[in-house]
């Protein structure tokens, strides 16, 4: 005799499909805020790849490496131990065991990170680190950067490329800076344009939109509107699996 069917039982919940989401774009487009919010909303891990390049740059500066000397940077590329936490509600980053979350956001690091990140040996080390992190998380991950959809994770399930006008980007970045690190909008705009040119023209893994990425112009959108758009795209992908 078969066992009686229990009525009123709550059906077992199936775990959401793990997805890898790549969010690329230049500075000031809202990548970090969007990526963290999307990851938290969907129960995914989160990785700020730009912070890893900043961490490498900070280590180079702190250890007396001339960041304008590509050979010196390449020689030192394998020395720093960078560890990234992937909790979107409290992402962390350490270098050789030291908390680097604050130091990597200074203007000094910002001004030099493009030079360091353009060195192929640095990109090789960091790219391997990024891929290993993405492969290790069981629940899926949102990875933000400049070459995620094109180079780091070309098979990502969802690819987003954020853009915004230079004026909007400069205003956002200026608002993020305080105290002695603060800069006027015009100065910030000039710095962003120079970094765009450096990142887009480097030979190794330049800043570029993947052919299959969805472009979202955030100039006139609120953060919540951008997050909703990305969440919808991810949920559509999950439903299609």
C-alpha cells in the first residue's frame, strides 16, 4: 500500500540557478553601486576587479616600484598577495594581509593604476585570480570591471556595459571624494577622459564592450532604475535555463 499523501505540506524550494554576471564600463557609470546592489538582491557573490588592480598599484607604490617602468612592474607582478572578499554587503580587500580598502582609493593610486594595469604580466596574474574566484563560488557572482565580458569571463551568462556622459560621470566621482582628495568637476572630468583613453587603447585587454553585452546609459537613470534593469536581465536568463 502506498503511503498517504501529506496535505498542506510546503513544497521544497529549489535553489536559484547560479549565474555569472559581467558588468563592464568606465569609471563613474555606477558599476560598483549597481553590481553590489544586484548581487545582494539576487543572493550572488560580488567581485570588484578594479580594486584588485588598485591593490597591485598601491603595493607597487608602497614598495618603491617605479610604476612608469613596465619592466620593473612586470618583475614585481607576482609578489603581492591580493585577497578579495565577495560579500556584496561588505566587500573587503587585503594585500599581504593588510587591509587596503582605504589606501587604494587615493588620488595617487587613481592616477597610476592605468599604467600598472596596462602591463601584461599584471593582467595575467590578476585575470587568473579573478577567474579562480568566479569558479569557486557556488551561488553565482557579479563581477565588475573593464574587460570582464571580453577577456576575463567571455562565457558569462549575462553581460552588461554601463555608459554615461562625461559630465555625469565626473559629477558622481567628485561627490565620492572628500577632504584633501576632493577635486572640482572639471578636473575630475579631464582625469576620467584621460583614463578612458589609456584603458581603451592599451594593447592587453582594453576597455571594450563585448559584442553580446547589453548597453545601459545611466546618465539620466537613478541607481534603482539601473539595478531593476540588470535584475530583470538576470532573471530572464535564469528563467531560460
